[in-house]
């Protein structure tokens, strides 16, 4: 697996031009400050380096006669986690970022063994709100949301912003 991740990281890095579209150019200048391929390149390079370090650290145990197996129930949890991530990817667009994130985080917390409904609820609600704010307000990235939910968020953010004195009108 480590070898496969190393290979995938290197191939993804090499063929990045086929994976990420080039940004639009206006009058010979890019419309964005950084290229869209920067983050994927960083992730792929980090994955390749970490996977190759894992492969290097496992070099002695690969030739040993002793085999290590999964603990009881580990394979079932891996399959359940994969199913939750598939659910998250498939529901992001139809039901929106916040609801799909909250449901997925609750399921992952349950799979990980957390049984405190208060902790699961708090993490499943607070984390998506924080991620939503960082992505939409800090990074200016739009996340998929259904229109009623997006209008609800906008009303709350405008109310909170005006309460703290940071309400600004749209840029003119």
C-alpha cells in the first residue's frame, strides 16, 4: 500500500496538468494570485514523501516471517468508514456541505467508538460551521448548499456581523 501511495503521489504530481485546469488569463495575467494546482501538488508531494518514508521504515518487517493481522473488527470499521466517506461525497451536492458534513462527522465519531451523544452532537455541529466560515469567508471558496440553507446562513452571518460592528455593504 505504501508503494502504491508513493507511486500515485508521484504520478499525480507529474500529470498535474491533466488533473487541474489552468486558470483563466486576462490581458496576459492570471485572475488568481496562486495557481489552482498548488494545493493538490502540495498534498500529492506530501503523500509521496510520507508513503516513501513509511515504506523505508517497514523495509525490515517486509522480509520477516511474522505477519501482523488486523485486530478483531478493524476490517469492518474500515469498510464502514469508506461507506461514510462515499456517502459524504455523494450527498455534498444534493443536501449541501453543512448537513452532509454533520451527518458524516457523527457517523465517524460513532465508528471511532465515541458514545457520548453530547460530544458527537457538539463536534458534528461546531466543526462544519467553523469549516464553512473558514472556507467561505476566509478563503472565498463557495461550498455547495441548497438555496434555503444558504439564505439562512447569510441571514445569520449578516446579523452576527452587524452585532459585532463588522457589517459592510457589498463592494461597489
